[in-house]
C-alpha cells in the first residue's frame, strides 16, 4: 500500500484480521501467562481475574469471537493516535494491542462478552502522555 493511495476494502479487511489475530494472541498470553511477556504491558490482578472468569464461563470459541469483533475497534483506536505519537505504541502487537486489551471490560455473566469504555480516545491520549514522559526520562530529557 502506498501512502497516498486510499485504502481499498481488501486492505482494510486485512488490517482488521491482523488486529484480531494480535488481540487473540495477547488474550491467550494474558489468560495463560497472567503477565504476558516481559516486553509487554502488564495486566493487573483484577484485569486478569475478569478475563479468566469470562474465559472460564464463556469458553474459548466465544472468546475467540470476541477477539474477532475487537479487531475493527483496535484499528479505529490506532487510527486515533496522532502520527507523531504512534512510535510510542510500537511494536503494535507487543505494545499497543496489550494496552488496548487492558481497556476491555470483560463480562462473564451478561449478554455482552465485553464492553469498551466510552472514553477510549481520552485514555489513549493520556497513555501517550505517560509514554512520552517515560521516553523523555529514558533519554535523560527533562
């Protein structure tokens, strides 16, 4: 895909599939390893308990379908990150996606498997500020 070429339907769908696969990979890691990888965003005990409870009550198939459904939402959230801040969230699958999955509110006993917070865009902007500050500290900039 060239930068000036509009995204066609096949490319758009492909990005949703990639996002869903990354989400599924992260959900599996979070569920089975509780902490994911050393390179990833940590999940709190409460977040892990919520995910595990949902997984145990709904089963793997329904959780995989949730990952599929979340893909387009992750793409939309990624598109809301200003270009100058995207570097703060790479690699996409080990940095952005775990952050995104941590925003999901899992519901093991309701009709909806998950809910996304209505202020996701604001949370993303806040996270960019935190990461920008962390980067500045690591570089020794005040």
